[in-house]
């Protein structure tokens, strides 16, 4: 069961670091927060050196003082455990707690997240500070919940301290029992890598390491984070069962679904849409500004349908020496806030109240500037605050609705990080599908396949896209077959089904476990990269001549007469051979495409499927506008988000009430640049 | 008081390495040097292994023999202390003297400058070799002066040996007294970086270190170099007070002004114009070939108005494995020599007499080739030698004259190395101003703000440009206000005045300490980089439509009615808002521009200021020609340097004598490719 | 005397790793190998962990079982000694056997070739495993020969373990006897690098190390590999004198000629033409697809005129995380097989029988796919197998014939790796000559100058090209003069003859030892790179106007009236000066070109020489087709290889029999894409 935050209304919060400011400013800050309808502050996650200035000497008075004052202003508090930044005394006295580079050089004090999760000493010191901290604050009336650590695996998601190697060995012993099992799982007979003693094992420190080890290494890192988080979660559950527990992400090498299901009340996300804008448009036909963040939020929803955004970008971002982000234009902070809300955010916490005047993040701007005088960003947040007050009770608890879903799974994500023969295809196909669905205003979810994923989880969707599951078990194949049988439409792409859970290749024709379901095998193939050229495709009436493949060319061979060839290669020595097939199976269809999905191919497929927006009969809007629905059993709301820096015109085909203004819209309506509409359906 | 070399005439020297050649060649070398009017040789700076072949065993006979012979030919000698290259026996026995990589790996013997300045053992061994060397040579009649070490901070200007960490700790203790002061200055409360014991401190060895630590680190490195140099300077002053002391630069992380003022008789520069040519023109509208070197020489003049060029490029350059430079074309060596002279060089030492036949620098050519037979480079040097004989007594002691100045300061240079939110603007603006002034033949100086800089230092200039002083104190602001009040014109650009001396941000509206002087504040801003687009500017009659900003857009708000809007943004959501303002203040003006200066903007400003060349009524020359003036109270000489590979025509409006030929020029004159004119004014 | 493989017929083999597969597959594999005429399998080279699972515990039963079965199917076996991949127990117990990074960090277990050649412990353990292995298998009737280790110096050809530094010291002591000799040879007086104790010496671990040390370091590495290989060769010779010994290459820092002459029966090559295709065409005017491999094979022939290809690419290649190669198109595997045969391969071993399903090389495809079902690659190999059966006895033992040769030598190759002032010219000139000769169907050999190279070795060729021998001794110059005198045509390019064997520069005018032979000296020069522009050339009737130089411009000065100026510079300040000269000397000619050879310049020279294909009167073919001849005293065969993906038409001027089909060709014949013809001459 998915774990969601439980809020009665949309709630606004802000990250606040009282330790960065003269105490004399606090009261004015709290007063002004309340003026803009901020009712939650998040703090303390980088405060270990204050709470325990010397080993074993604790002082919790500072934040008690802050919380007393906050409470007086009606502010609630989320407290972060401070384990993301061990103090200098700690790392100096116990250097074994430090993370290390691949070469084994300790990562020195001076930044953050410089510790490893494996050190028993560090775990012991973390348990002690958390236990003391929870005891100190749990009964404070301002507290509403706990955040464990901060941004697990941010910046660094690989670990090479001695303690990590030891923990990896223990993890492997637990997983494999015998070295013989391990040697088989990793194929160590190749290149004479066979291990004859557990002590010979270590995390990958070579170029091009054994790929099966590399896959296990990522699983180990994820398990190691979760076990580290569990230490803290268990203490909080034990001492303070009445408050919720969360942590904030998303970062690599961590199964956030498993962590949330096992330890947390709900997951929290840190939303910085400009990171996405920066990377998103680079080689794109039609850019979708800021909507990489919508993909991320889609993934977050798969963990917790309703969740907290623990950090919402509210100004220019950047460190002193890198990550330069420009200043959000008027309206963008509000737009990004509703982007978070559309996708399921019920508690929205801005980062941060006021820009730090010292440290690495002096350019990671808060809504207030250094000078602390009124500015347009505070005014924009005040507008959101006012709107939340108006509509918050209606929206809170409703959830995003979609009939199309992507399937992802951690095994393929982690294996594909190293494996350039399938990993890069994933992002190519995801992006093409996501963008084409966005253009058509068709909402989409993500399903992360977990051991407990059931037919019921899948059957909610008309169409699921699982583009490149190189790792595929017969069990998963059977589940997917059931999904198709009951009426689902399932899409695969190149490199499906050729690896087992160890990342070893099956001695079966591609696509392995789903070959029979698809009714095809792969006869011949080549990767497409650099000088290895793409082939042309022919799909009468759907694709324009000269459309090229991307990433891979697999020459398909139809094995089952029920499988039908939809498109063929029209160049290369395999001209005329099948490239895209469809097989009716039970009530549904399974499609196989021997390449990575490009936008034109997805466009043609969507036409072929006659897949249209659930709001097609009510709203017509240009591609610049993201449209999604939040609904409960009782009510449904359409969110329209204009990411363009230009005003756009939309058609409202039935008279509909705009929740934010109370106006009724009909026929044409104009959304300003970065405008937001929430329509009652 | 600026420390200048005292020469009676322009003097030619050459670097000579007798230890690289059979002794039988020396006499012929000295004879031929004198033939081309070379009268000074510089040597011994890499000779430690010869002078002290075993620890504590000294042998100074070799260079005595060389100097005896040189003296016989009338050659004077500059001796370099040999501490830039500790011998193999030394680093092998005392590995603690080695510099280390950021990761702490010692930098092995095999190159040069592999030592650290902090090791007490190294300082002790340096003191001993210097003491012995000075005693051995100080009374030799050929000696005229000493060079300390060689090119401090060349190649490596960061240091991570254990001794460096220890010295940094001591330096911090001296600077801050208490850890509380240090923690405040560095804002260590951010990310829980608080130090509770001095032993926890070390030089920055992390990615994205604390920026205030990083700034102090550069100050420490500079102080450390100076204290290392002082050991040697003190010994020389004590034992050999009758000879001058210098060292050669310019390299990073070193306050050359302070070092010169405290220790040296004058500063020396190593001039390799091709380094500059290589990097200078890359993305430029109108390139200024070889004139990056003129900027460097301008900076050197700010240390010592008259100085020595200790190494003047005299052939192709390069190491075996990198830094490939082409061969200077006929005339370029002479041109570069006069470029040095124009900017204040009175002693010009070529690097080197003959190209080394072994070692890393076999392609760093001397004026003689390996084959030692006559060549065009020796002939060209001979021409310079003849000319120096003719004009040297007139020029020596005169100094460069300018009415415009750039202001720079080490705090901003060092802070801007790490801080990408102001550092990169500096070079952009400097280059635009420098180039536009060069096109108009308006000479410019550089002022390095030091604690002792006075109004008198500034008041010499009609216009000063201090483009991006992010770090700005109220004291400096007051000095600048005085400068404007007495009639100066002062120019600021974006990011002025928001940081204090620790690199922490003021809680004041930008531009902080000079906001009142400028009569404006900054309301809104964005950096401009990559996908964050520049805005357009509107300045009626001065800027063509569509002129874009560079680096930053600051939206200015006029706070004082005396401040006048000169140019406005003409695109973006701040269209129509002020971009460039001017305020009359006392007898002068202060300008503020909310971006980095581009060439078109500087061009418009210079038109607006009616700033013209001091020689406008006498000479008209194309942009390819650099024009400057060396003058004393009695005389003044205009230097015209044609950097073009084509002949150019100049207009001489009044009959003027060419010092080099004795001809009188009037009306049109043709300068050949790489030609030089020195006109009596 | 060149060491060649002795085969009675062209023989097909395949790499086979029985340890990667269930034992139940072996018999089917062997049966199918025989079906396609594979008669040799190569194995065991990565099997140490199986043969010696614990230190000192040996088990040779596995491969005995495999060989018994293979023998039953008539398969012969090449056994590899397993020293390229020490087992985990070995490196864990004896970490001193590991190679290290430049910084001294040991290269951990987890890949391959992670050992150093210097460790006495490793040498001892290698000797023991090899001795035991040879004893175990030498009498097995399936064995036909031994491969020592695998791909010496592949991936890593630099070594920094402590044992390497010690071995380098010993090597230096042996070479130089005294430190004084070493200091002189390395010019250590430069930058005070003088060594006063052997212990101070180490392999280069600095940036820009002493270049003479760097050259000796490569010689040391080569000697070290050879001495490591000799340990094994000696054991095999002692215990198993009846079987041949080889190893497979080519990789850097190894004098394969010396190794083969001293230790091996013949050399073996690993042929992956796609590596070459990937890198070859990038900046080329007319690409020669796949023919970089022909250059490599030309070099291999200079070691062993007839040789084994131990690994022939037979599918897509690549590791999990890099080196992605596409799938060979139909016909390419066969084409590449005959490319190897043309150049002298008599035993052709495909890599590998079936694609590995685990490990780093799961994408380094064998001829069989994971699924082990029939595919087109197996069918293509079967075709080659059938053809070998038909023509193999005729071709085996014949050798490639050429009248033109390139000269190379290890001193210049190794010195040129670091020295950017001559190294890059080499490849530029080689490529231009090779391509122009290929277009004209003129076969060419390579001669590697060794101490024992004689006039007889050179006199076989009408034309020899030695483009940039920076290192040149008077002895070599004398040999080359003899070659010219007896009628040879010799070509030099820029940077010839200025260095001695230590890599120190002569104090002689360029081109040093061959200045007199060429009748010219170099007056002036510049490198051409980046912003340093090329000059134009004038050669009436041969070069089109505007033809530019490449790499260097040397201004030549004719010293001997017999030297004639062929082409002159037509731009720059040396316009009109000689660029290309020719001197008649004895019966021959010597040419000097003051730049790197570009294709247009070589084209003009070939026209001037009237150099045409030896088959010009019999065959006319387009440039896409490589033509070469294998001949014995009794017979000769022309190979025509069509690298194009299009069919091409050739003219056969005299009726000629096609060996593969038995057809007689006359007049026009069409070669299909990737087609092969072998014509009886």
C-alpha cells in the first residue's frame, strides 16, 4: 500500500536556519512568514556541531528557544536529524567514518555528506545524537514530524571506505551464503576472477569492473542506506510514535520505494525545476521547458501518491563555484509550486526563507534577499499562500489520475548505468513517450516494478510502456502476459529480455522471457552510435519517408502468425525486414519495436492507438501547457500550467469554474505567461 | 613609494647556463654577446646540485670561473639563488620538503618547483645554501644583483604537503586568535563545519570548499611565499647590502606588490608574448595581437614603474610535451623588446643565449640555435643592441604616462577565482576597456588597491575603472567617493559591493558601500550564461539596436535624483528599466553599469566622455599600432609599435624626430610589419 | 632471419573457453566446428584460478578432459599460459605483484592485466604455474603450440609498482654503469636534476618528466616484458621443445621484433578491423575503410612474414561499459579474414566460438550468439572454411610482395610519444603515403630498423620512406647512403636527424647526420599548429595553387649543387625558399621535404616517380579495392578486397583464373559489396 502524507489542506512551509541569523531577526521572520500563509518551518538538519559541540556533550537549548518562539506565531516545525554533516571534531577523531575516493583517499571535512554509511562508529554516534535529539524535542508542541538525515546519496552515491568494503563483504555473505554461489552469479570464471576467500572481495575499484559485481554493488549501496536510515527511523518510532517520519530525495543508488515502504510515513522530494531546464532541451526537437521536473514528480508519485516537497526552488540557485542558475521570472515560482501540487504535493516547503550570507550556498537564493527588504519573490509566495488558503481544503488528499503508465525497475536502472548496450536507450525512449503524451495532454504514471507488484497495480492502466527491460524474469513476463490478456496494451523496445537478475545473458533468443508473448525473435541486430548508422523505417501512412531509427536496429522475425508486422526497415541489408510488430493477445495487445523509441515513432503509435486526452472534450490547449487531473471519489480538478514565457489561448468547451479566481470560463480563455488555472471538473 | 630599477641606460642582457655547455664554448659566447651589445648575463638559478653536490658540501668554483671570464669581457652578472630546484639528494633524504597533490600524494623529483614553502627543513637548507652562495660571490666584481629563487608559484600555486597544513594552521591562529573568530569569519555554522580544535583545520582538499576558507588559503599562500622569500632577502641584505635584490614573475596567489615593497629593490617580469597571442584572440571581435602582454606589463608597472624583464622571449617556445609556440617572424623579437621597453623595462634580459640540447626545454629556443651558427634571431638582437646603444641613455629612467587607470585588488582576484558569480566578469570587462582604449591610443595604468593606497594615487587619473569589486569595504568606498568628489570619473559594473573582506555577503542592498555614492540600488538581477539569455540595451544615439548585455543583468533602481539613467534594458520583463546610470558627485561623476562591460558599451561610453588620445593632435595611426609615452620631467617619447604582419601608414601631424633613425617624420610615414618608431615629443 | 609460422595449408581456428559453458555443450561445439572446417582451438589463457585454485595446489584435469574430447574430433589445441590474469588469492596474498597508478595506488583485482612484470614473487609464481602446466599438457596429442600470456601491454603499458622502480634502477645500473654516465645521458644538469645515488631514481611520476628518462623508461618496459616472456619461453623450450611458442599483439612499449627474434617461433596478431574503422576516417579526404588494419598487418609482416592471427574479429565487439562496435555486415567477416590472409596469415583463429554470457566481454560477440542457434555469422565462417579447404595448400607459405617500404624504428616511436615536436608528424606522413599507395594499388612493406638491419634488407625496395627520424645516428645515415648509392630512392621529411640515441639534440645544422647526403640544411623553421599557420607550396605542374603544408615548415638551404629544388614555399616571409629537394646520389636519389607529407604532396611525388602498380598491366580496379600479391618462387596470387558496401567493377586485362570459384575472368568483372577475388598470376 502506497504511503502518502495526510494533510487536511494544502500547506505552505519554508526551510529556515535560525543558526545563520542574529537572534534578533527571528521574530520578524516568523511574523512575516505568517503574513504569507507559511505555517511550517523545517530546520536543524545541519546542526550537529551545535547540538553536540564536543563528543558526548549535548545542548538542545537553541532550537527549543526557536521553537518556543515559532509556536507563539502558530508555526509548526519539521526537524531534520543532523547526520548529513558530522562535525569536525567527529571526523577528526574518527577518520574511519569518512567516505573515500575510488582510490581510497579519505574525503576530508569541508563540504557535506563526507561520511560513509558503514562505519560502526558513525552508526553508534548517529544513534546517540538522534536518540538525544528526539528525546529533547519530541514533546515540543510545535513539532509535526521528522526528516531523517538530508538527501541521501546526493553528490556522492559511491563509497570506498574500508568500512564499506567490509560491509559489502558481509552483505555478499548474507546474499550468497557460499563463494561458489557468488562466483557463479558473477561469472568469475571469466578472466580468472574467482574468489576463494571472502577477504578477497571489495567494492569495484577498477576500470570496467565485473558487471555483475557492479550491479550487486548498487543493490548493496541501496540496502546500506536503508539500514542506516532504519537505525534512525526505529529510534524515532520508539521514542516519538506520534509524529511522522520522512526523508527527502531523489538520488541514485537508492530504492526509495523500499525505503519508504519499510521506514517512512511518506516520501519527500526536493524540486528544483531549473536543474531540469538546464539539461532538458539540449538536443530536442520540441522542448518541454521545466517539465523534466514533471517526470521526476511522476516518479515520486509512484512512491507516495501524496507527498511533501521538502525543498521547492524559490530563487536563483547555485554554489559559489558551480551550478549557476538564472533568476526565476515573475510567475515561475508560483508555476513550479502548482507543478508540484498537480503531481501530488500537499505540503510544499520552499527552500529557503532568506539567502545565506556565508558558506557554499550564498547563491542558492531564498525568497528573501540578503538585504531582507520586500522583493517580488516574497510577493509571489504571498500570492501562493493566499491561494492555498482559498483552495487548499479542496485539493488536499486528491490524487493524480492517469490511464497510461511507464514501467521502471531498479535492476534495469542500475544495470543500465554501466551497460552502454541498453542503459542509454531507456532515457531516449522515456523522453520520447513522455513528450508525445504531454503534447496530447495525456497524463501518465510511473510504476516501479517491485516484488510485490500485482496484476491489480497494472490493470489500472490502458497502456503501459516498458521500453528496454534488458533484465527480465519469467515471473515478470508472466505478470505482463496477464496484464495484456485482461486487455492491456504493452510496449517493448530493443534489448528486452536478454539478461537474468545477475545481469548474465540468457542462452535464449531475444527477447527471452517475452519472446513467446510478443510472437517474435530477434534475428540480427546492430547498435547505432557515432559512425554506425541508423536505418530508415517504413510505416505506410504513419511515418514520413526517411524517418530514422535511434539507438539500435533489431531485425525481427515473426514466430507466431498472430504477430503482425506494423513497420519495416527500408534501408540497409535488412531492408524490408520487420522493425515494429503487434500481437493481439487475449483482450489486449503487445507491441515490440526493435529500436529505441523516437518522437515520430511514438507519435505514429499514438495515432494508431487513437489515444487522446481524458479532457479532450472539455479543453483544448497548446503544447506549452501541461494538463493533469487531481481527483478523489468526490471531486476532480484539472490543472493547466503554462510553462511558456508568452500568454497562450485555450479553448474551454464547457463552462467551467476556475478555482483560483472563482470565475467561470467558457470558450476562449487567455493564460498569461507562466499562468496557472485549476478548473473544477 | 614604488620601487624601480635604477639604470643609466637601457641595458641588454641574456640568460646563460654555462653548466649546459662545454667550457670551451664560454669565451666565444662572451665575445659574441659583447658584439651585439649584451652586457649582462643572468645565471645560476638552477644550479643547486652543482653548488652543493652532497649535503653540506659546497663548491662555488664553477661560477667563479665563469664570472672571472665574463668580467674579462666586461659582462656583469645577475645571480639567481638556486632554491627553485632542490637536488635529488635533498628531496630523497627529506621528502617532507616536497609539495603534494590535493589528495596528498607527494610530487616527486623529476621536474622543477616540486618543493613546498612551509617545510622548516627546506627553509633551513635554503638559508644555508643562500648564505654560502652570497658569501662566495658577493665580492666578485662582475656581480650586479641577485634574483631570489625563480618564478615563485609558476606551474603550481597550490600546496598540500603536511608542512603546508601546519603552516596554514599557524597562520590562522595568528590571524584569528580564537576559533570563535575563525568560525564566524568563515560562517562555519553553515553545514555544521564548526572547528573546535586548531588541529581540525587543513587547506581545502574537498570539491567546492568553504569559500571563505578558500579566500584565506590564497592569502596564506601569498604570505607564505613572501616569508620564504624574506629569508633569502634578509640574508642578502645582511651579507651583501651593496647589490640589488629582485625576483621574476608574474604568477598567481602572490601579492607581488607587497613582496616588492617589503623585500625587493624592484620587480622583474618574464615576458613571453606568444603565450598571450595563443590565448587572446579566440572569441574576439577585433583581436589585439600580442597585446595581452601589454596588459601584463601594465600590471608590472603598477609594482615597479621601471623594472627588469628577466626573460624576454627570443625564439619559438615550448616544452617537449606541451606549450608549442611557433617561431617569431622577422621583426617580432625586436617588436616585443620595445613593447617591454615602452612599458617601463630598463634592463631587458633575453631568454636564452642558446637553445638547450637536453632536458624538458629543448624547444624553448634561445637566440642561438643548437648548431651555434649565425641566424636571423641573433642578427635581430644585434639590431636591438645597436639601437639601445644609441637611445638608451635618453629612455632609461623615463616612465609610462597615462590618465586612465584600472583598479584591481588581490581580494577580488582571489575570491573571483572560485566565485563564478563575479570572477569571470572581471576579465570580460577589463578586456573590453583595454581594447577600446588601445584602439583609440589612450594609454592606461593599473592601480592595485593596497591598504596604503591614497587619494593622491588615484587623483593622478581622470578616469578610473573598477569594474566588479564584489568585495568592497566602507573605507574603500569613502576613498573612491573622495576621488570622485575632487573631479574623477569612476566606473563600476555588476556585482559591486556585496561582500565583506571575509567574502561574506552584506545584509545591505547592492551595491552595498557604494550604493549611496552611485545613487542607485539593484532591484532584481540574473546571471547571463549558457541558456540564460542576455537582455537588449537601449541608449539613444550611442548603441545600435539589439546590442546585448554580457554576464549579468542587474535591474537598477534610482534612489537619488542626482543619478541619471543613461541606458535602459529594451527586452525581458524588465524592459525599460535602468541598466546604466551616471551620477554627478562633487566635481566628478560615478557610473554604474548592471552588467559586464562589452566592447560596444565601452565604445559608447568613451564617445560620451569625449575621451581621446593625448597624442591625437600629433599622430594618427591604425588600431594595429600600440601607442604609449615614456616621459620624465625633461623629455617625452612616443612609442609606436606595429603588431601587424603588414606595413601600415601613419599620419604625423607635426614634424617629429624618430629617435632610432634620427629622421624627421612629417605627414605620412610607413611602418613596416612589426615595425617600431620612437618619436621625440 | 625473420621467424614465420610453418603451415602446409591455410588453417582455421577459433578461441574457445570450455570453462564458460556447461560440459554438455562441448561435444556439439566440436562437431559443429569441424563442420565449418575449423581444426584448431585456442584456450586456457585466462584459467589460472582453475589450474591452481589455491597456492601450490594444481589441477590440470579440466583441460585434459577438454583436449581428449577435442582430439576425438580431430581438433588441435593452442594453449595459453595463464599469467595475464593472476587469481584473487594471489594478488590478495602478494599485493606487491600488482601494477600501480602513476600516483602509486595499486591497481586492484577485478579486471585483467593488473600485475607488474617486475615482482620477483610474481615471476616465481608464473614460472611455477607455467612449468606445471607445460609438464601436464606437453605430451597431449592435441597440442600444437603455446601462447605466452595474452596481449602483453594491452590496456596498460606503463608501470609504477615499487618492484618496477627497483627493476628500472637495476636496468639503469646495467646500462650506464655509473651515475655520471646516466647524468650526462639524461642532461640532468638541467634544472638541477643530477642524481647522486641510485636510490634517488624512479620511473617518471611527474608531469613533463625529463625526456631522456622517459625514452629510457620505454626501453626498460620493453626489456622488462621480454625478460618476463623469456622466463616462460625458456621453460617451454626446455620441457616441450617439439611445439612452437608464440604470443599475440601488437601493443605499445614493446619491441616485438626483438621479442620474436629472441624467444618466439613466430609472432601472432589480434585483428579487429573495426577498431581501425572507428578511428581511421575521422578527418580524412578519401577514407580507406578498414584499412588501418592493413597498416597494422604490414607491421606484423615485418616481424613474421607468415604469422598467426590469434584473434580475428567475427562479430560486434565491445565491453559492457565502452568500446561499442556495430555488427559486421554480411561479407565483412570473410573480407577481414582474407585481409589477414593477404598480409601473411596462414593460421586464422576467430575470436570467439560463442559470445560469453557473463563478464566484461558479454558484447564481444563470437560467431555464435548466446542462443547458440544457426546465424549468418556461422554461415559466413563456414564459407571461409570451405574456401580454405579448396585453396589453402596453394596459399600457405607464400608471402606478401612489395617494392616500396616504410622505415620505422622503436627509438623514434617511443621518443615521439612524448615529443610533440616530431611524434605527431610521423602518423600524418605514414597515413598520406599509405593511402596514396593504396589508391594506386602499389603494395608496401614496413622495415623496422634494428641493429642488425643490413643493406640487403633495404636493397629489396626501389623506394623507401623514412619520414621523420628525429633520432638518427651516423651509422644509420651511412647505411641509408649506401642504399641510395646502389640505386634506391629515399624520402625524408621535417625534423629528420636532430637527436642522438639519448634524445639529446646534436649541435649540428639540421638534418644532422643526413645533411650531407641530402645536400641541404634547414635555415629557419616553424611548427604549424592551431593558430600558427601553414604555408603555401609551389610545384609547377604537380601541385595546384594554394596547396598548404602540414605540421611544420622548414626553410631549406641548398648546400650542394647536386641538390635540386623541386618545390618552394609560395607564401610567408620565406616565399620562394626551397620546401622540397631532390639529390641524385650514386645510382639513386634522396629527397627531403621540410614538412609532414600530405596526400597531395605524396600524389605529386608518385607522379614524378612514375610509380605504378606491379599489376597495372593486368588489373584495373577502383580505390575501394585493396590489391596485394602473395607469391613464392613457384607461384603468385593477386588478392582483390572490396571494402566498399557497394558492388564495384574491375577490368581484368588478361584472362586470369579466380582461385575461389575456378572461373576465368577477362575484361569486366563485378565484385559484390565486401567481395574477395584471388587471381592466379
